[in-house]
């Protein structure tokens, strides 16, 4: 690019000449001279060019400056060049880049005014390199630190002058970091359904290629394979390899096969041989099976639920398919509490489990016992005589399921009038159909029998008791009635046993009576002198659907000194948060 070293013109044509110089910047000298002549600057005026093209006198201070960008100043100025402390940068290394702003129509001297200089590059635009803060070193000299953050290959850095968009460049060789690791990052699905039965049959897996200090490496080819060819699991066609993106990430897709079990994907960096393996992707039916649909809860017998709204019980489902693996995440489990209370209508399985909350509320049944049903679409279990994990003609009897129901009288059978979930909306509670109901696995194994329904409601029912806060002795065993003396022989311990405690709701006696509330404590102590309790003296009511007991206590005589105090046995019952209740028995010593 041609820039005039200096020029002098009369004030009558200076503005025109400055405009002409900017317009023909970078053209041949003859073009410049023609532009000057067109402005009326040829021969007339106070300044003129000599035969060598140099001005006859220094330019007046009022000449409009023309700026350019390059390296150095004065006679050593190199136009359009950035000075670099080094032109090859390893990953993590930095170079100092310097550039000068000069005034071309003032002998390439630095400008007296501050200028704006910016830097850019291909690697920096992709985030694989970075510029520091542009710093003015002296008049017209600007410096910046340029760092290789993982770029690999040729790179051009461009400096741009804000005053007129003039530019300077330097070529850099960027050496990418050494590949140190290939690591598994994530998968969109950790479990896949067997091919051909629906559900999630593919998953995208992400790996990361990194160098020192975990710096991501861009543009590297990675090849993918799986650890087994059994059952047809495979990498999606066209995704057997990939190239890392700006974050060092590369992705592939795994398709399920027709054999259940774990599959992992191996990612190998082609150049270095570095490799990483995914966590296991489980290939399974993804369908809950009846005998692996488990329902648990806590507590069975919550304190205060009999007369207080909002007392809670947590209900948890753990479900598995026929292989003992998790059903598909997002499988919905529904809940019904037809007799009493409020329960969330559903939850979605994640890693095979989910939890809802039941809350006490009206109406309350007279016996203060209620059922909660949980159900979901799944498969019936069967006796797998040939061990191929699917139902075929060689297999034994099916555990045939009818429609879900609430066993309100707790006799383990459906009775007319009990609530049931009418899945087929025919108005009656249907029993099993005599066939195996579940997903057809004929695509997995041609011998699979698919004569039943493709799905069935698998369910579980729990009983929650809302006990009163008051205790009742349901059976005494060899305890005398409270208030009746207990006779002891001096020196001979006595074991009293067979005591059974229930709550005070007699409406539940047909079902064996209700328990005391969860966490209730029963403590035996002796008041007075000459007698002590030996062994166990404390009991706590656990999760229970029936009374606690039989309870017992051992009494033994003691030597007495001083004035004796008549002894008595005291049983203290404390329901959490409630006042204590007591029963007592006087003791006589023979």
C-alpha cells in the first residue's frame, strides 16, 4: 500500500489535496499526482514537489493528519505489519503484539492524539484464543497480550485503527494442546427399551476431549464402538465418528437391541489413541412387572390423624421390570384413597421410584382404617420355566390380575361394594382373563406368546390407621386387672406377661383392634421400696396396623432399710405430644 511520506501545499488547496490523498490511498504514484493536479495543486501555491517527489518544506501544522497502522515509525516504519514477540504459540502460551499508529503526511511520526486500536483473529472469534487489554505504551504505540487457549493451526491477527479502519496483520502458528483425556459426559437416557416394543430405543451420548488443565480441544476426530455385538445394539449409522466442537465435545447415538443387559460405548481419539468409556446403558423392557411393584409408607399409624386434618403419611413406590431393572423414567403411577384422606393423584418414576403424600381429612370411617391404591400400566408375572425372560408356550402359570380394588374389609379378596378401578369402563370388577398380559416381545424372540392384552394395571394397596390418642388394655395375660394387688414372694422374681394395648376405638375390634399411635412409649416403673423392675422396662409402638404386645415385666424383691414405703407397679403410656396416661397395681410381699 502506497502512502506519501510528506507533502506541502498552499492553504488554498490543502483540504482538496487531503481528500484526494485519502481517496487514492494505496494506488500508484502517478495516480496520486493526477489527483493533486485535479485539485489545482500542480505548480501553483507556496509549496511544490521536487523532482524526487519530496516536499520543498515541512507541512504546516494545520494539515489534516492521515493515519496509518504498522510497525515502527519514521524511516523504519513498516506499513500494515504487527510486531509479535513470537509467532508460534503452544496451548496456554502468550505473545506480546505491538502496533504503531503513524501520521503518513507528517514523516510517519506518532500522532499527538490518542487513538483507538482493536485486535481480532479467527481463533479468538471461536473462543480458542483470547486478547488481553489493549494498552498504550507511548504516543502511537499500542500493545496487547494474545493467548492460545487451545487453537490449532494457522491464525491471522488483525489490528484495526478506529480513526479510518486502516489495518495491520500478523500470521501466527497455533499449536493445539496434547490430548490427555477422553471422558464420558452424559447420556440423554440411561435406560433403553428393547428394540421393537416401543419407548426410548435410542440415546445420545456426549464425550469430551481435553488437554492439560482440562482445556477443551477442538476439531479432533473421535471414533465410537460398543462393548458387545450381542442382541443387535448398535451405533446409529453415520454417527460412528465425530469431530469435537469448540467446547471439546463430541456426540454419538446408541440404538438398543433385542437382548436385555448393560451396554457401554467406547470413544477413541484417532490420533493419540486416548479413549474413554460411557457408563452402562441398560437395555430392558422398561415395563413394571406385578411382583416387582412395591409400595411402602411411613407411618402406618400417624399421631393425631383421627381428629386432626393435615396429618401426613409418605407413600413410596419402587418398581422394576422383569429383569429387575428400572422402568422407563417418567412412567406414571396413579393413586386413589377412596375411603378417607387426600392423596396426590400421581407421581412419575425416576430411577424406578417416586413418592406422594397422603393427608388426613374428612370423612373418616368409623373404624378409622382406610386403603390407598397405587397402580400403573405394566405386565403380569409368570413362572419362567425356560429362563428366557419372556412368556412363551414352555412357561408355567400366569399370576392373573383383575382390576385394582380397595380391600376395605382386609380379607385379601374383592367383595361386592368395595371400591375398584374400572379400567375397561364396563361397570363390573373384572377378574383376570386367563392370558398373560404384557408387552409383546415377538420382535425380541419369535417364540413369545402375545395372545393377551399388551398391558395390564399392576397395583398395590396399603392400609393406614388413624388411632385415637388413648390406650386401652385389650388383654391382660397373667397381669391382674389394674388396681388388683400383685403378690410377690421375697427373694423370688416374678414375670408378668401377655399384656396387649390398643387404642380406644372398639369399631375396629372385628379387625383385631387399632394400634396406639406411632412412637407411643410404654414404661414400667416401681414406686415405693422393696421391689425393682429387672430387664426390659420400656417399649415403643412401631409402624403397626394392630395392637402392641404381648408386653411383659419382671419384678424382684429388694432388701429394705429404714421405714418401708408400700410398693406399686406403674405403667406410663405417652403418646407423642399428648398427656401421659397411667395404670397401677399395688404390690404385696410375702
